[in-house]
C-alpha cells in the first residue's frame, strides 16, 4: 500500500502553513569537500585538498529546515551562543525564514559544530566541537518559557534529542504537562540513554540500532522488530512507534492496531548517496502530516517517500513538495 500522487498532493496542501514546534539540540553542520590523490608522508592517512565548503543547519535546526521545506511552519526551541558558529546559524535560519524567537542564548557553552570531511564523494572524517550536559538554571527557565509560548500555537511537537543538554528532565516534565493539557501529539527522535525522558510520548521514531538499544534485544528481522517494539511500547507507555529500517523500509506500530505486529512500509529509496539527516526528514514529514490531521499510515507513507528522496542527496538535506510530487509521478510512470 502506497499513497498515490493525488493523496500525497492533498496531504501536502493540508500541511502548508501548519505550525510544528521543534525542541532540541541546535547545531551547525559544516562540510569540507575535496579531492584525494595521495597519502600523507607524515602518517598513513589520505590528504584531502579542499575545493568547496558548505555550512547548513544541523540537529534540531535541520528538522526545522525540513519542516520549512515541506511547507509547514517550524517553531524552533533550543540554545546557542553568540559566537561565530551561532551567528552563522542565525544567518541560515534567517535566510530560510525560520523564526529565532524560540532560541535561548547560553553563554556558558559554545554553539555545537559538526564538521564532515568528504573526499571523492565519501565521508572520511567527522570533527565535533561541543560541550554537553544540563544547562544552567537561567537557560532552563528560558527553554521552558519558549516551549510554553510555542505550544500555544503549534499543532504538534517534535523532540529532536541529540543528548547535548536541551532535552533534559526539567524540560521534559514541562513537555508532558503542556502537551497533556493541550491534547498535543509529541513525537520523539530518541537517544537510547535518555529513554526514561520519553515516557508517555505519542510516538518515537528510532532507527534499527536505537530500537535494539532501547529494547535491549535484537531488532533486525521482522519478528525481532515486532518483539522489540512491543517491549518499548509497554515500558514507556507510548501510543505508537515508527521504526526506520534503512533498506528494509519502516515498521509502524499505530494506536489503532493491537501492537502485536507492526505495519511494514517498504523502502522507496532507489539510490542511497548519503543517509546524513534522513531521520530528521522522517520525523519532520511524519509530524507535519500528523499535525495536518493525517492518519498514522498516511503520515508514515509520506515520511517514507520523503526519506527516499533525501537519501539520494549529499549531506543533511531537505525535500520540497515539488520533489515529492515528482517522486510520485515517477512511480506512476513506472
């Protein structure tokens, strides 16, 4: 079962302008593209001659960028410092028309930067510059205030957890209370070490590795995914689960099912060039669709198609409604 082009077009139209809050770790993703022709005489490592540099939004900011590209209106909540990387982040957000009113300045920690070195179209090295941990009290207060303000307008909340500090106990207590009071769905891209923080979430979107770690059992085969998913749902009291399985597609445990066996969604990726940020695309498309009133199967199918488009691009990327509809037209032609 797949969405046809008319169904996808209708859903994308309903998503347009829909406000979705994004809470999480905001980052700057840098890419250094180069050529590799020789090995260093100093050590047995390749020499990359940089020919092009690129800076894009990363982490929760990339989720916001994906929402914006799909036509939704992201309300981004996170932290950054007024340093060079922070200024670049603000510039990138401004160019995309993403509001910065939900960002809190954290003078105690630098803006997170992830630098990837790409040689001959392959990622060779990643350099992380970050300081993680619980933010100071004033920053926590600022995050809770921004969260309350955003959820007054939003139709759904995405929690984009990269375990750098924004997603923490005090903030998640506020998430549970506000979302319960307003009847808002909240969707989590998890880090297994933080699983206790996600208790009571509407849905989580772990990949296969994260699913295995969350359930503390294998999650490769269909049967293993079913068993692991049931364990996670029971332990955390979730309404549902969307497991992303790379070339195997997705497994959806929906609230209207009995959770005995997930609904399997086959992959739509034809060519995988770079999976960086694919999880951000999945949670953005799924959540925007849920915010627009789609049922979970429709939302999962749209997210699956969006992931199939984005993994054919280099680096953390986004997908537009036009690209998605072109994807569906290509399916119809075949």
